[in-house]
C-alpha cells in the first residue's frame, strides 16, 4: 500500500526556516526519523520510507508553492496513488501556532498552494493537514510574516510541532482519514 505525503513549501535557501515551509520541514522530519534521504527527481525532491508495511513517498515539490498541484498530480500518476492516499501538509495562518487540523476536503482558505492543487486536480476532496503558524502580524504584513523566519519563541515550539505533525501523518497512513481526524483534531495546540 502506497501513500503520497506532499509537504508544501518553496525551494531555495531564501525560504529555508520560514513559516511557509513547514510542510517541507515535516517531511524532512519524517525522513530523518526513518533514516532516508531525499533525491532530486522529476518536479520534486523525493524520499521513500516504510511504516507499518506501507510505503510512504515523501515529496517536496520543486514547482514552488503556487504550482504545487503540478508536482502532486505527476507523482500521483507516476506511482498510481489514489486521492484518498494523498496527504498534503501546509502552513495555516488561521490556526494558532502548534494547532493541527486534518481534513478530507475543503476550500483553499486563501492558500495559494491549495488553490493550485484544486485547479490542477479539478477537485477539493483530498486529505490535508493544516499546521498552525499563528497570525502575529500587523495589517498588510501577511506576506512578510508567512515568508519570514520563525522567531526565537516560535523556534522553541518547532521540535514538538514537527513531531506531532509527523505522528499525524503516521496516523493517517495507519488508521485512515476518518479515525486520524478524530485523533489529530482533538489535540490542543502545543
């Protein structure tokens, strides 16, 4: 059984350590835990890991956030993975820092990565894990906040947030979306 775990983010050192790249950070965390490394393949950095008899294909699209759907569709097709075995990991301004929200469908909520995935796939019923990054910015400063680096205080929360997010991915792959949603969505923020 195969799963596609798509961490959203932007490639390049300018985006390393930014709030917008939390999806990349979670798949990096999963890869480190499993002792696997990423290699550059078509449209994504890719790592493959095993978990409870399942194969998890971890991707970090190289298409940049706003064209994430292109890489996800490519890897779904290449690996013959159905939409219910795809999990998209992304940052969410509408959730407090550390809060996780797993859903099986929904709107893009103003997130350009989700908007593109919906456009490319022609549907919005794909599983996603929204990872709260908070919204501690002044009016008109949203882009700077999202693309900004974590503050020292936020960095203290990051290890736990990455661990909880990785555990949420494992729940999704082992017990399915409905049960994983019950577990993940009941957790309070860190």
